[in-house]
C-alpha cells in the first residue's frame, strides 16, 4: 500500500482557501476583500524576538498532539520567552501541566464544536470568544502564531485582543487581520514541518530539527495507579494490543469484518495476547460492539478512561492499531509500535503519526488524495486496506519485539 501523487492529484485549495463549502468560501473571500480595503496598519517590519508568545492551535485532539512538536523548537530559539496556548476546550488536556506552557486559553468555535445543539454551540462560541479576547489582551502577548491553516482560525481573536504581531495563514480566512501572513501551499510535507516553516518565515533564529511530539508527563497519580488499572482490566504491561476503530468521520471507518479478521490473526500468532478496544462516545461504542459481536474476551474500555488513563493504556501496549485518530498519535508519541489505517480524503503525508515505530497503510488510488471532507460512498482508500496487510504489519512488529526480548 502506498500513497499516490501525480497528475490527477486534487488540490485542497479553492480560490486560495482551505474551505470547500461554496457559500462559506465566497463569504470569506468577500469579507477579506472588504478587510483589505478598510484595514490599515498592516506590519511590514521584521518580527522582534518575542517575550510573551502565544501559539494558537485549532481543530481537534490530534491537531493538538501534533502541535506540541513546536514547543522544543520555540524553546530552543527563545529560551527566555514565556509561552501561552489558545486551543479549544476539548484539546486542553494535551497542554495541561506542560512545562513549556505558562498560560492556557480556551476558545470553542461553533463549527468545530461537536457537542450540544446548534444554539448551545453558538452561545458557547460567543462566551469563549469574549473570554479569550479579554484573557489574551490582559496577558499582553507581543507575538502570536496561528498554526491552523483552516477555517475557523484565530485571526479575529488576535486582532480584537490587540496582539501587536499576529502571524498566520490566509487560507483559513481573515488574512488581513494578521499583521504577517502567507498563503498555505501544498508542499506534500508533514503538517508539523509546515508549522515550523510558517514560524521560520517570520521568527528569527528558529533551528532546523526533526519534528517530535512533546507531550507533558503523565500525571504522577496516574502512573502510580497504572498497574492496578491494568490489573482491573485483566491485562499485563506489554501483553496486550490496543485496537481503536473510532474516527470523527464515520466514512473513514475500517469495516468491522476486517477488525474481526485482524483479531483472529493476532490470536493465531500469540494466543496469550489480550485485545483491548478504546474509544469515546456513542458512535465508537456502537462500532466496538459490532466488532466484538458478543465476544467477552475482547476488552472494551470505551468511555471508561480519562485522558491520562488512555495515555497510560496506549503507552504500555505491545501494539496499537487504529484509523487516522488520536490513538495512533499518542501511541507514536510513546514510542509504541503502531499501525495507522488512513483514508485518503486528506493527504496521509500531512497527517501520518511521527516516528520510526509507525506503519501507515492506505489503498493507493488514482483519485487519492481527494481532499473531500465527507469522502465518497465507496471509500475504497480505507475500506479496501485488507486485514491480511494489517495483520502482516502487526505480526512483524510483535515478532520483532519478541525477538528483542529473547
């Protein structure tokens, strides 16, 4: 399985924006044209060495985990700078107790919020917008970098909070509200490398470095009760595989019969290897129960783990297999062998888990990547990744670990 690029490769950009919806794309273009005509004071000077630096992270938990890779780079270049983070409330656990972060601000946009009714999402959007603007203004950041190239970004918040230097992409809308901006360009490079390149465009002294996750340590109390937690599940450290079938887009799911075949193959290789399934929410629960099909020996932890519990569970597994989701990034961050079964609705080269203990499997098709957020009816890019292919990669990882332990 390989990722195809070529003459038929689609572009995620539409009129310069990473927004496919025609009405929203037109609205952003119209607003930005008006802002270009009416805004004054766009900065042309070079960016000073920051004293208080705000990093803005949009999207969901996986985006936040990847974004932690910028902190070692920033600390290396600006050891005396105090760093804050603006991120959605659902991503805040990623940054909690991070030694590089002094301030955390939460902003939940109605478009990316997945909980509550439309009215509730709008009310929370307005509440969090006003709160974050006030907090950021009070903290007196001198430089802010918005890493998120999609809509919704933080351009409006940073402008209303009057941060003097505001760096970001024009592709998410609100480009004229940044003081320093660049168009997003599909270079085929990993998202983390794109983050660093955006910062390097304007910030002085940024070093070149291999991108790595930089998650804060797991809470000491979680580490202390971790063995008992595993014992309660009936599993031992390093003697279980974690399977994570859930994804934010149901069309990206790998079929249930493939998961069951994979489980059979894992048991054939090692009859004592426990199988644990993780997830959160009703859709994940339904997917897991379909896969388990009444098999009580498959352990489900869906809706039963805290953030740190999940990290501990993944970090002590022999293997993690999942679709493009948070779980594979957390496993990669903990140096646990992981297999990511990725759809080609976006470019796997942009979003693959980082590290050397990673296998990415996707079905290479002429239409891939299509950059269609809702995918298509067939979704052959992910559904036609065979259980045999995943099982071979899994057995290879498990065999290598067994050989190393011998």
